[in-house]
């Protein structure tokens, strides 16, 4: 395990207005490894996965996630026309909430409208932009913790979240989210890493994609779910068998089993298989930096540079009674686990 100073944040972060830690100026990176040579680096800012290196048979390693080399670039990326959320934990609620409003029993709540007339990815502050506290770390795992206060984006309750990244000896990345709340609230966390199994210098259009799903959520022009489902038979997004990644996709697939899907590169001969206990996976190809910010290794990230497997609950679930429950009661614990398994072919 390894802990390094990453950068400074100015000014001092205030615990009540921003996130959870009083007087945090420093951000650290934390590197974990397994005995096979797989290596992950995450930073305190957003509990962000900044690097994931897969060992190859020839002794080389390929970094299969997009990101930046400087903290300032992560921070500045949230000011881009469409913030990419590179590698961050997204919440309190990943995805869109219609008009930013929802109800729990007889209580109505109005969240910040930060994406047109809707609420997206937890709002302008959210967990992605908080400086998390490294709770514990050993050779092959690191756990971050963050407390989101009720005053942040108007969510009810004080939410305590833990995000753990674990590398197994089978070259798997296991991501576990645990959360508790002081009041009944809504929650939908996800890990927003962009994968490119060839590294950072190419796009993903030559990758093969497979998704174990028969249905996607029907959405309106603002990508808000209508409450209906679209069958995938004879649909362009039917990926029950491997086929090339599409150029544009921003779609929620209903998961029919624990094995969510797979991504395959015939260039690097790396296959990634995704497993999760969540009811859906939102597949997104994007990450455009609009030639304003350089990625790792001086890369120019565009809308085809990486693909996200956002395992999560349905977007806008609090406003659809037939969608999976998104309410976390104050006497319950939120448990979300996703596993990314890597193989070299």
C-alpha cells in the first residue's frame, strides 16, 4: 500500500457548507496492489479512481481508466459544458430526478435543479466534489468515508457513506458502498469510472460490448424516465451478444441477473466482466474535455474516449412507485456492491 501527497485545495473547506471534513487543505492519493501486479490508485477528492493498471503476460501494465494527473484538472472538469465525473463516486442520487422533487410518505422535498429543470448526480456539490476521509487502508484495499449534511442540496438526513475498493487475487476490483442516515432519505450511489481497455490514447469504438438485459428505460427528451420499458428485441441497443460499442449511448438497462455485462478489447486482449447487486446499469459513452483539459499522458479526451458501467437503481425511481425502492430508512443500511473482473485472453 502507498499513500502520497497529491495536491492542495484552497480555501479551507467548511464542513457545513461543502461536505464533511473541517479545515482540509491536502488531498492524498492511495495506491493498493494485489500479488499478481494489478494496481489501483484513488484520491481523497470524490473518492476518485484515478488509475487502474492491469498486468499483461509480457510484463507490461495497461491503465484502463480515464483521468487526470493533477487535482486542479479534476476540479476544473466540473466547469466543463458537460461535467465528465471522471472516476468519482456519484451521489447522493446518481442519475436524474424529474424537476428535482420527490416525496417520502407525506413529506415533499425540492432539490437543486442543476441540469436544466432537473436534478442530476447529487447536485452542484454532491459526493463527487467532497474531500473524503481515508478511513483505513491495507495492501489490497482502501476505504473512504464521507458525511453529507442535510444542508447540502436539500436532501433529508445526515448521510454517512463508506466506499471501499478491494483488489482480489483473481484480478477483480470489488467496489462496496455502505451508507446510513439519521432521517429517511433517498439514495442511489454509483462509481463513474470511464474504461478504455486499450489505455488513454484511443477511443472505445473497436471494443465489443455485451449487456445481459432484455429491457431499457423509456425516457423523454430530457432523459427522464417515463415509467415505461422498451424491449430490446430488434433494437439497436440489443447487446445480448457481443458487438461494437455505439458512438453515442446514455441509457439505463434493466439488469436480469447478477452478471451485468462485459467489455472486450481485441487489441489489448483484455476482457472486463461486471457483476452487481443493483437493479440496473447505466451505460454511457462520453467524457469530453472539449480540448480544454488534457487527460493522462497528454491525452485529448473526446466523447468516444471511454465507457461507463454505472451500476445503480433506476433514475427518478423516487417518483415511480413501480420502480425499485430508493428510500433509505433511518434504521436501515444501504448496501451496494459491484465487481469488475479482468482477464487477459
